[in-house]
């Protein structure tokens, strides 16, 4: 049977564990507002019992471990949602920028500028010999070319901006990968001695949360406490080793790869994936569509205008040209190789220098002929040869396509933002600190501490009684 020494030892273990529990609760309260902090809880167990001739007797309580309240599955669910939310949020922002390039509907957008251009041809058809009407055609043609130039420039600038943002994200990912690898080493070292590196694990999880918004990640924890981080199907971090990713931009196609490896990282997801998709697909499609529209505008306008005649073109001495009985061979837009694009479209040198060179009809010597002006005005509603639909319809389709994709991206941003919030609430319910709960825990431990103290006082009184009997 244990004596007073055994009882005092049991009481002392109770005092010690209660004191430790209060310290842990205090640490939780102090970090209640610390981002990414996971509440900690003591795990107590009975000390090894003592076997005596009189039987087996307990020896008190001990602190088995300090556990961090965390659920890895809830973390992965949150990170998956975060990756999707980050991707759609970035996609939405970039598509909104593209939509702003169009600026539709407005009086200065391409649709309005194009309408003014074709309307000026209709006005010229109403009065083919009117010099002011020719000047209006010249000015509206130049305005249309400048609008396409401006749009192409803005789209090109956005393309360059996505590359800069992608490089910044790559730099952040490489920094986080190194930090996670370093924390892996510290955690393994600390926990190899039996301790729990709760605060270091919190730092690592916070970094992994940040990483998941930039790319789709999967985290696999090893038995020794370190984690492996997969980026798509590629291992980014494994133990204390961290790989670096690189941005590739071959032929204006944005991509990513592991440094030192020729293989590209596919399905990277997150912000990086959205930047890649918008740069390579959406901006590429808009650029192609604008270039196609510009090429069609140049070709079909010039094909008609070359057959025309103007009484003020100054071409009478060379009439008729060798190419045909009526062709003035004057291009309305510059048809020099490489200039039939949205970025470089402009009026021909002849039309730019002299509005009088603009033809209204095809009949030589007939100032009242308006057939050519009517034909060019009709391009607004007919199918040009360079593209498969008319100019107005083709542009409306392009604007509508971007608007539809933006709407989908906005809806997906809302959906995945809600899923992310819900996932975060579920995991916060596990690791978040409730000050009220911690205060209750402190009061509970305070009572346990007081009870253990009462045991010591009782033993002291018993010992005094025993000593008094021996006197």
C-alpha cells in the first residue's frame, strides 16, 4: 500500500498537468486572432500503476502529448475549392478587362465607329460629287482604323500583363515551396524527440493555403511529419527538397515547367492556370478575330474601291488603266504586306493625302454614279469574302462570346467562393479558438488544481495527526 509519499506524488502530478493545461489554454486565447493558428489540446493519461503486495495502485496523471486540432481532409477540401475560386476569380477579372477593351455599347466603340464609316459611304452615295461627303468617308475610315489599332494595342498590353502576373505567381510559388521544405526539416527535427511542433505546422499549413490559390495542389503527409506537395501531377516539395518552376513563353504561348526538366506542367489550375488559359486561348481568340475582321475590311473595301472612278482623283491622264476599263487601282486601306491586321490597319497613302481620290462610282466620266459607294456601304450587311459573316455580325458575335464567358466566370466565381467559405467554416470549427471554451477549460483546470492542493493539505494534516500520536 502506498504511503504518504505516493499520495503526494499523485497530487503533484495533478498540479503539474493542471498547470500545463492552463498554459495551453492561455496560449490558445493569446492566439485567438492569429491567422492560421490551430487550437491545441492536452492529452492526459494515467501514469503506470504501482504493483504492491496489497494490490495494484495508480500513481497519478501525466501529459501524454499536446495535440493540434486539425483535420487534413477538411484542409484539402478547402484548398481544392480555393484553387477553383482563384482560377475563376482571375479569369473573371481578365475577361472583364477584355470586355472593357470593346467598350460596348458606347459612342466610341468599334461598333459605333464601324457604323459611322459605312453610314458615310451611304451619304456619299446620296451625293457622289460632294467633296465634304468624301472628306467624311476619309475621316471615318481613319477613325475606324485607329479604333482597331487601339483595341489591338490594349489586347496586346493585357497579354503582356498576364505574362508579368504569371511570372510574379511563379516567384511566389518558388518562395513558398522553399519555405515549406525548410519547415518540413524543422518539424521532423522537433517531433523526432517526441514533441509536437504545432506552431510550425500552422505556419506550414498557412503557406499551403496560399499556394493552393495559385495552383492546384495535393498534400500528402508522411509518418515523420513532413509533407509532399504535388503541383498537378508533379512533385514540387518532398521532405526538405523543393523544386523550382519556370515560366515558358515560346512563340507567345504561355506555359510552366519544372526547372531543369523539359516536360511542361499540365492542368496546373489556380491563378496560374487561369492566366495561362486567358493568355493562350481567350486573348489569342480576340486577337485572331480582330485581325480577321481587319483583313476582311481591307480586302473587301479595296477590292471594290479599285474598280471605282473619282472626278477629282487626278487620274484622267492615266485612264483607263491597264488592269481594266474602269479600275482606278487606288486602295482605300493600305494593303502593304503585314498591314492588314488590327494593330497596323491604316488608310492608303493616296486616300490619306487626298480625300478626292475616294471613288463613289465605277462609270468613267459619270460624276453622278454612286454604284461603288452603295456597294461599300452594303458591306455592313453582306458577307465579305475574307470572313464567313458580315462585319457587324462578326463583331457582335465576338463581343457576345466574351460577354457569355465573363458571365460564366462570374457565376463560377460566386459558386466556388461560396464553397470555399463553407469549407473554411467547417475546418475552422475544428481548429478555430473559442475564447469562451478556453475560459471554461481554465476554470475546470483551476478546480482540478485546487483539488490536488486540497489533497496535499489533507496529507499534511494526516501527517501532523500521525506525528502527534507518536509523542
